[in-house]
C-alpha cells in the first residue's frame, strides 16, 4: 500500500486518508488543550483541509472525465 499523496491525489483513498489523519490530530489537540485560541487555529486549518479536499476531488474527477 502506498502512502497518501497530497500534491497529486490519485484516488478517493488519498483524500480519505488525509481527512482522517487531520481529524485524529484535531481530536488529540483538543483533548490536550481545549483553549479558545487553539480552537480558532484549528478552524483555519479545517478550512484549508476543506479547500484541499474540494481541489483534490475536482482533480480526480477531471482526470477520469
């Protein structure tokens, strides 16, 4: 099994792996800190992950269209 590719996603499994890794990291950080400033930073990172996910889906769909 190959590691997920962030710059060149090839399948939905790449996207799923990146999103699951992000959710795991966010869960651990919130369990440790829970501070309001950290929550704001995680919202910014979450927005970046959503934008990357949309870009990756469009890239994969464009490749097979």
